[in-house]
C-alpha cells in the first residue's frame, strides 16, 4: 500500500475512527510498520500515539502474555500499537542530530561525543562540589536563587547517563493504566498546578497533607526543578522531567529530610526502584559524610533501599495528582513500601 493510503488510514484512526482497526488485524499491523518508516509527519504520529494510549488498556498484560493465549485479531491490533509506540520514542535517548535543531523548548542537541564529555565532566564536578547538583539539596533550596542554581551538574549527569533507563521507564508507564494516562496528559507539578490551599485543608492522614507538611518543614519550593535540556526525544524528556518533579513526593512519602544523609538514602531507593545510573553515582558522595553517618547509611539505609525499592511498584507509574486524598498508610501498602530506619525522617506530628 502507498504511503499516502497508509497516512489516510492513520488519519482516520487519529480522528477516532476505529473501523480500519476492525477490518483486518494483520493488515493493520502491516500498515503500522509501513507507516513508521514511510511517513515523516511526527505531528500525525503523535496524534495516533495519544489514540493508542486509550486503545491499549491491556498493553502491559499483552506484552507479557503468550501469543497463544490471545486471538490473532486482538494480538495484531495491540502489536501495532506497541510497534508505533517504540518507533515514535526511538531506540536511543541521545541521537546524532546532524541538523542541531531543538526538538522542544529548552532542548540542547548534543553529538555523541559532547554527550559523553558532559556526562564525565558533570559526574566529576558533582562529586567535587555537591552544591552544584541536587545530592545535598538542603544547601541549595534555602537560597534566594534556587531556580537558577538548582541541578547544575547532577541534572546534566542524570540526563546524559540515562541511556536505556528512560526507555524502560517509559515502557513501564505504557504497561500501566495510570502510566498511560500520565503520558497522555503530561501533568506538571509546580506552584501553578498545585492547589496548596486545598492540600492544606485535607485530613492529617492523607498523602496530600503529608506533602504540604514536608514542603513547609523543609522550606521547599515546588518550582525548584530544572527543565530537561539534553534528552533528544520529547516524550523521554517528559519522563525525565516527571521524575524530577516527583522526586519531592518520594521525600514526602517517607517524610525524609533534605540533608545529605537522607538524600543519599533516597537516591539508593530510587536506583533500586527506577534504575537511573545517576542515583547510584550519587552514593559516591557518601565519602563526604561523617564516619558514623556513612557507616549507618551502608549498614541500615542502603539495605532498606534495595529491598524496599526493588520490591515496590515502579513509582513512575503513579498518577500522584490523583492520590492527594488517599490515606498515607493505605498508599504505602498499595505501593509495597515501608518506612526507612529511624533517624532520617521528620518527627511525627
């Protein structure tokens, strides 16, 4: 079939016309593959992608279900959605962008050499001066120019070393109903989108109230997250941005303080749960802790982080904005997490 005919078929789908999907699953799968190669209209592909989020409510189970357990029609349709999903986001986070044209506002395209150079340099500088990153956030967030100074080196290190981790997290989000809605809606967490007065009015035992209490106790500004710059794919860039903006929610979930010791404990948890290389590299800063703190970090908190983070649900698949009213203890049980050892969390209210 010609690319124009393929494009017309997907235009029908993007407008909500499912008839072509019901005609022949095998044909649709072939069209999907042809479309990803022959059509360069990324705006159209984005519209189809949004439709695919809604059309594949069982994508996660499909990926993990033997093909014999599904009929051919359903299997082909869902495989088409999955094929388009992978084709749109690409197989690599950093691509050789010869045109050097930004793919989204704030994007800074890098060559592979530039990416490697920045990854090494930012990692070294973040370890030399943690205040230039986010490992020791307490040293940053209480200044007047938080928005300008926050996540200088560690942010760059996180983006340039993310590699396939972002793709795996994106796929985990696609496999979850909540995660798919996050990718479709692309919510943001900042002072503009947060209704702080409503969160303050929630009962004491709710997650939303716990988040407000943490913000106030630690004097944190929800606008202190640096935008993503070095991820080439716009959707994967959003996944990274989502991680940055939900990082404080992980703090609030465990009531962890923002000093160096609890920050490193949370980084260990994030590595076990999400897999970002930067979170593991951050643990190298433990050499700057006092001997007693460093010994306790590795003896008590890292084992907790590995066990808790490794067994918990992937936190990137949680639509946190829909969980403000949920009981904090109930939320923890649902996610499969438990409190860290004592000594790093805020005092109970």
